């Protein structure tokens, strides 16, 4: 028992660290590409695909050629979808339940929402109600009789996380951390548990057919539970699958299991007491969800998008079609109306950004390794591809082709091209100079062996500025110059020589040089500003401690744009390099790895969300997309509480917020059981933004008696005038 409790707590901590949050300040979303596929629903000739924070509607009248015909942006990561009566009901993580009008599939529009108290991970619609699996806040029952005005009418909550739900015959069958729960919903305002079956693994997905509930039990495969007596459900059979079972769909005598990294598994359930695997289909990525229609299995396959599998022969399922979009974006470079994205295991993606509000993929090339970085020069994209440098001809963006490559001994992480050379950081194998005068035959001409894990590089004025991310320790003390920024003289590319260094407190991952300064993305230490006017003696002059983990930085027009991991994009005013300060941010919903600024737009490569096109609005007039009226900063003011940082915390944390008008501000912190542990009365505060550590609400992790609180889940509520909102935090020790 205690092992499961520990696993639940650890899972919550990880989920909190990775949780998507649709928060922004002074930054607006212009457009984005679909991201990782997590669920799919099939109705008639359309597939409704959860793809990052986008609902993609595909025409599948020809299953061999699924074609996207419409998409709707969502405020958070779409986890589940159910289509009924002309609407798509989206389980949208922390943004709750969203209702999308799909009467015109080419132009889906949100018409209503219900902000559930937890994280909406699954949804099933029956009659006038949507039943939402709301993670830590159990099952929520939402009246959808008026899709434009959703109202919660009831809920049922047990400790732990609720993952999936299937409604059948007056009961909601709910999968959670502990197993399968049978909830009587004959009175939607008062749902009551009537039965429970303890499954050996977390019940992530559930499908009811006849007298049986088929449960995708994560690491314990498929469990078959007899529900002929709802008050006494009993497991009667199981089939252990090799992967992690996330979702399940039953059709005829077969259960189709979305089995994580092991793809789709077909299980014969003609004898429920003895289910047997008869076939499988695998593809790179993680199979999250599956839906059957017309002899085909439609699989939401993570970074591999939607895969269409012919299951006419269940023993030999075969892929016949697919819809693939950017998945785990790691790097981005913008050139000539296109964004070139390093998409990890899916290679190079080419995105047409001529309309920033509607970026469209037009081409791609699947490189041999894992694409982490990209730099475009002329008609070529130079891809840092893990196992080496790949040179891709992009003269025809819709048909990029590899023309050359050079295998390096380490893991190629980043590349910068300048003057006929590609400067490559090869992590543990150091800094390498590759002659690309003949793109078809790149040749290494120089090498400089830096301490382990060189992760970023920028070339300017005869020097390469290299970001080192690993701290070398000897005798218990850090070795000076083993981390941070190194300055390498490349005036002779065949003999690069280090001429200076500046240690930084974090793990330096990215660097950009502008106007006599190097701006270093320094991991958990945020942005560091280093004066490089004397390359032999670089000196730190300023810093801005971002709330996340700074992976990359791009400088443009007096601002540093930082890809800050799970805390998205941060905009830092660097007009005074000695005193940089944050002036805007946007939570990109996944993990922001890279950023490039071009033509007034900010392009962010996001691990879950694909490519996002953003715009910093600042204190000046901001033009919103799709013809909306211009707004000014005065119009953008709002009262809002944001996510604490760091989260998880140990023990101190800061709670940022903003006020549209002068207000009495109070923050209350509660345990997961609702017990008040601390009340922070800030008094009357003027209108403004309180996001920095100097201005945000500070909590030292102690209760009213000054005693340190225990590790665990807490909730904080901000009261400001009539405004009241609650968010979660995790304390770890």
C-alpha cells in the first residue's frame, strides 16, 4: 500500500513540475502548430484529434489519406475529447472543460467552458451531461443542456487522481490511482459510489461493453472486470502488456489497447476470463488513445501524430495512413518566411509562417539521429542531429533533402554557421569546427576540447562563445572555468584557442551575443549578462533569475527572449544590462526549449506544443490576430493570480499576481484536506503587476506558529476585492 501512495505523490510532484498553465503577461499568442497527439474521437467521416493545445479536425473519408480541414486553439493541453450533438467536448487540463462548435468542421469555434477545480484529463458525454475525470478533484458532472452556459451540478471525489471515465446504463465507470470505481449517476447532482475493484496498476483508461469493463491499467496491462453486479465488480481476467496501457477501445471480440511506447496491442477477449494478445503495431512515439471505426483503428500516437491502422486481420494490423505534425520541438531558426524546426527524433520540419496566425507545415526531412538544433544559411539548413551534423538542401522548402553530413564522436547539441564554417558543440566531445564550403562533403578542420557538456554556441567577431552546462569538481571544490561561458578565438578555424571564461552559477545551456554583451541562458540560474568587451576577461554584470530552467535566449530590440523550460517564454528588458528585469511572459504549455525572434514575432520550439508564434505587446499598442481591434497596456490590465515559483518548492516560494485596480490583498494557504496553515495579509495594494521576487507574495514554507510545514500538496487562494482564485503548489523536502 505505501508503495502505491509514494508513487502517487511522486507522480503528482512530476505532474506539478510539468503542468501546463495558460498564463501570460504582455505576450499574446498569434498562432501555433499542433503538438503531441494524446486522444482521438471518430464520428462519421471526421477524426477529432487532441494535438498539444490544438483540436485538429481531419477528413477521414479516405482513411489512407487523412486531411486536416480545421483547427481550434485551446488554452491548455488537450487530454481528452468526446463528440456529441455538433459539439466537441474537450478535457483541457487546468483549463477544465471546453466546448467547441463543430457544425462547420473547417471553422470550429469555442462557445462555452467550465473551469473545473482540478486538471481535466478525460470526458464522456451522455444525455445533457458531461462527466469529467478531473485528476485530484475526482469526477465532475457538468450540465451541458446549454453549451454556451455550462454549469457544474454535482461531483464525487476520493483521494488520488481520476484519469478516465466511461458512462453506461446509469453508471459512470471511473479509473483512478486505486482502480475502477462504479458511480451511480441516476441523480447527476448527487453521484454516489456503489462499487469498487482494486486494479494492480493505475486505471488510466476504461471502456464498458456488455457486462464487462475493460481497464487500461498502466504498467499492468489490460484488466477485465465483471460489472454485471455494479455493487460488486470483480476482475475475471487480464493480459499483461509490455508497455504502459493508457487507453482502450472495444469492438467485437477484440480490445485495442494504446500501449505507450509499445504502440497498439490487439487482444482477443472472446473469452473474458482469458484474454490473449493476437497482434500489435508499433511506431516511434507513445500511443495514448485509440478509437475504432469502419475496420480501422485510429491511434493518437504522441509525437507520431495520428496513425490509421487496418485491423481487418487483427493478427496482423497494418498502417495505411497517417497525419503527422511537429512533436518534440527542440530548436528553431527563422529565415525567408519559413521557420525551420529541429524536431528531435522526427528530424527537420519546415513551417510556412507567411501568416503568423496560421503557421502550416509544408515539408520535412527525417534525419538519422535526434535533431536538437538548427541554423539556416543560404539554401541549406545545418542540423545538430545528435550523432553529428546533417546538411539539408532547403532550396525547395516543400521537399528538403539531405546532401551531406559529418558524424561527430559525441552528441551534437547546437550549431552556428558563419563564414563557410559550422561551429558545433558536441557535448562531452567538445567544440568542433567543420568546413562546409562544399555542403556535400563537410570536413572537420579544428577542435577544442572543453570540459564536459558543451550545449550552446554563438559566433561573433572572430570568437565563438560556448555555453558549458556541467560543473567539474575536484577535491570537493568547483574547477574555475569548467562551467558557464567560454570564449574561443576562431580567427584560425584550424586551431581554435580559448582566450577567456566567466563562471556562472547555473548550467549554461544557450548563449546570444549582442552589443558587447553575451546573454547566457543559465538553466535554473536564469539569464546572466556578461560584458565581453574584453574577450580575454569577460565579466558578469547583471542577471535576472527566471522561475524555470533557461534553455535558450535570443536578443532583439532591447529585450532578451528566454526559453525557460516549463515556465515558457520570459521577456527580459536589457536596456540596462546591469539591471535586467522581466517585463512579460507566456506559459507555452509544454517545455520551451528554443526561441528565435524575427519580424516582430517570437518563435518558440515547445516540447509538447510544437511551434508557437508569439508577440510581445509591452506598454505599447498591440495588434491582436484575426482582425481584432488594437489594444493598449491599459486594456490588458487584469486581476489574476499566477502559478507560484519554484514549484515544487523547498521550502520558500513566490506567488506572482496582478491587480487591475487598488485592492485589499490576502493570500491563504491550505492543506489538501482544507486546513488553513497560513494567512498572508498584504494590506491595500495599488494596481500593477507583482511578478518579481521583490514584489510577489513570499511564503517561507511555515505555518502560523512558525513551524515548517510537511512535504505534500497545498492550495493557495488569493483574495483581491471581489476576485478570488485558487492554485496548487507542492512542497518537497
